């Protein structure tokens, strides 16, 4: 209840993984007066938007699941994207999230007026909420490359996150720009369908080999019969990922050396042609860029109809891509697997906090939030998977679950009437950022590569401590870091 005896009203923005989670946990906490706002026509977030061939999650599916909704039915270790999307749809439907979601209407503005957030959607719908949870995702806004002539291309051209399924691939000459996780998955999936595949590589990538076995009918039956087995597997995988998370924040960690060796062995043993091998060999440490996980990328790029193009793109013409060595690569389809604007978060929503301060002003030159959750002057607005949190080769579901547990403890203070508003203090944020920047200098992400982890100063916009420390910080809020009004 608020001061006037009304139950607290909550607005959740986004019905992807984190928005579905928020709705379920709000219901569990008895905070049932809420609406989830979703600009799309279905739940699923990134799994709804990305439909490219080969889409999957390179975090094992038994880990990339809600801890309270483990599934015995995953078909493979790394289940395909469609299956993941179906999982989120099923969990959302089973927990009553769908009927609490307003679909097809994006929140475009949120302004704090007299202690309440006044929301406006694209259709003009208005709402007022005491609490806002921004579950708006991280890699959401496609980054289109600044390559001259893109508009002049006569064939089909689209970003990987806007895949045009009406374009036939069979028999086509397809170009893929980029060698991130997305481009690698696409390459492996389409190489045998297309006439020719040209992969335009600007920077070589380390590739960690991971097989993707199917679960047998017997294994799935065993999971169904004994949920304890599922929980055990979830925990084992979480422990394995903790090791990885700890390795990337300590450049001297033996586990990081093991990852580097596994990637090196993969390159040495699985790329036959020595010339191609050298062109695929990165010049920086493994896991500096987000590590690529693939059982079959090297096989795919060695197919007779595949070509790794490393000459550098000069421009695009109506018939194809011209590289700096004077060649033109004639193409029917050009896929831009060129990544996302990783610093947008809630933007382009217009958010106006205390004293008319806008988020745009506050986040100039870069986004910051205390523990990636709370922003001074933006009380009762909390982010899931916000800036500078744990991202990378982890389960963002576990991250969001921990963050939401923390946020709900803060919300409880408001519900109990201990305060009406709360947000991190400017001092707490400044101290957090100081410590984060210092720790970030010792991580693998700054050992000599470019990546979307790095901010405008070249510092990783990422949680730079062991994951255990994140769990500890999320266990209970330190109220001394908050301003309570
Ligand atoms: P990305 O990692 O940002 O990769 C973008 C690629 O495009 C890079 O290879 C980049 O080259 C290249 N590129 C960008 N602009 C270019 C230009 N103008 N000319 C030539 N090349 C250009 O994007 P992503 O592959 O979409 O992946 C983004 C993130 O999404 C991943 O890191 C991961 O966190 C997540 N993801 C996860 C999965 C999963 O299975 N869990 C799958 C896909 C994506 P440079 O390297 O030289 O910059």
C-alpha cells in the first residue's frame, strides 16, 4: 500500500525474458496491480526478434532457463532459437503473464510527477505507476555499418536481427558481414544451402569448440520423472559458468589459459589450409572479445563454396561488395551481422526524473547505474540487465533473477511505508563507478581488442568482478547507498 492506502501500482516495460520474470515474481510477491508493456505482438524479446538461420543460445539450455521453471524437454544442449522462444511463450502463458501484457504499444515517455511515474505509450495510452521496472533488454537496436553504397545494392539486404524469410537462399550467392556470434551461427547454418557464401571478416575470432548433442528420449524421461536431476544439472552448469566468469576478470587465471588453449587447439587441429589458418588466427587473447562458441564454424568456412574475405570492405555496389584489393564479390543477398547499439538500454524512451532531469542528460556521455539497477534522481525506477552489469558468455536469466530479488526487497520498503521513493545516491553511484573502472582495468576485455563491451573510453561496460561478488551484492540491498524520501 502507498501512503493513501492504495496498493502499489507497477509498470513493467518489456515482455522479454526479464519482463516475464518480473511479472511472475510480482504476482508471487502479491504485487498484483501491474501492467507489462510490450511493443511487439508476442512475448520473447530477443528470441522473438531474432529468427536468423542457425539461431541458438550458446549458453546450455538447462542453464538458460528460469530456476523456477526448469524444463525436462530441451532437445539439445544448445537448443535452437525457436524452442527457446516457445519456452518463454509457454512459461508466460502458464503464469498468467500474457493476459497482463499490453501488446503492440511501446512506452515512449515516463515522467516523475509528484512521486509517481506518468507513462505515455505510442498509441497515446496513459498510465501512472509507483514503481517502474525497465526490462528493456541489452542488444536490441541493430547497428547498421557505415559502409558507402549500402543503399545502392540491388539484391536483398537486411540486418541479422531483421531476417527476411521471403528471400530464398537456395542457389543464392550470399555475403555475410561480421564474424561475431551471430555471423558464425548463420555461416554454419546456411553454407550447405547456398550456392556461394562470402564471409567478410574484419577481425578474426577465437572459437571455442562445444558439441551440441541431442538429449535422448530416455534422458528427457529421466528429467521428467526426477526433477532433482534437472536441478542438479542446472547447478552443475551454473558452477561451470562461474569458473568462466571468474577467469575473464583475472588475466592470470589458469582457467583463462585453459580456454585459450582449447581455442588454439581448435584452430590448429581443425583448419587444414595453413594460409586460411593464419587468416583465421586472432592477434589478441581469447575471451577479450565475446568468445565464439561453435562446434562447426571451421568446417563451414572450409566448404568448397565458402570464402573467407579478409581484404576489407571498400564499398557496396549494385551487384555486390567491393574490397580493398580491387575485387568485386557479386552477391544476391547481403546479411549485415554487424551487431547492436549496446549502450541504448531504455532509450529511445524519454525518461524525465526529479527536477525535470532527463535520462538523456544523465547518461551523457555514457550510461551508468548503481549496481546496474538504480539511477540517482530516477527514484522507484529499476533496471534489469542494465548498464555495466554481468553480460557476456553468461546466463542473463540468472543475472535478472538475482537483480529482481534485490529490486523486490527495495520495493518492499515502499510497500511497508518506510519511504515513498528511493534511488541510489549520487555518492554511491560515483563510488561504485570508481571501483568498477579500477577493477575493469584488470580484465581480459582490455587486453588489446575492440568489442561491444568497451565504452567510449575503451573501458569495459561490464561487471568486472567474480560472479560470486555479484551474488553477494544482490543478496540484500545496502540501504546506506540509497536516498529514501
Ligand atoms: P557483434 O559481436 O557486435 O559482431 C559484429 C560483427 O560485425 C563483428 O565481427 C564486427 O567486426 C563486424 N562489423 C561491424 N561493423 C562492421 C563494418 N563496418 N565492416 C566490417 N565488419 C563490421 O554482433 P553479434 O554477432 O550480433 O553479437 C552480439 C552479441 O549478441 C554477442 O556478443 C552475444 O553477446 C550476443 N549473441 C549471443 C548469441 C548466443 O548464442 N548466446 C548469439 C548471437 C549473439 P569487428 O570484430 O572488427 O568489430
